[in-house]
């Protein structure tokens, strides 16, 4: 199961990007996608900050993504 959330600023409300990962893994890896026009995240004391104003951010609109696997069904052979 994958979780996805917007990285949103407390001060200005700007959405700097999205973070995505599997929280159930023993050592979860997060994927960070920047919004178009955002060139980098400001890092202060190992924290992600807003790219517009440098303010603190939080995860907003968290959603669970379930991957649907395609099932190949054999072609109907009988008539």
C-alpha cells in the first residue's frame, strides 16, 4: 500500500510538491516530487521547508493508493 500527500506550507498555503512512500516498510523510502516551477526545497536542520517563503510545512490531503494488478485471462477456447 502506498501513501501520497501534498507538502503544504503553514504560513502561505503554497503546495511545494508531493511525497509518496510505503509506511509499512521496515525502512521506508519516500519519493519527493516537486511542483512545476519549484527548483529545490530549503533544508534547515534536516527539515523540509516551503520553497516560496521558507515556512514550516505539513502533509495535507493524505491518500492511500492501491495498485491494481492486471490479470491475464485465457482466451475463451470453447464454442
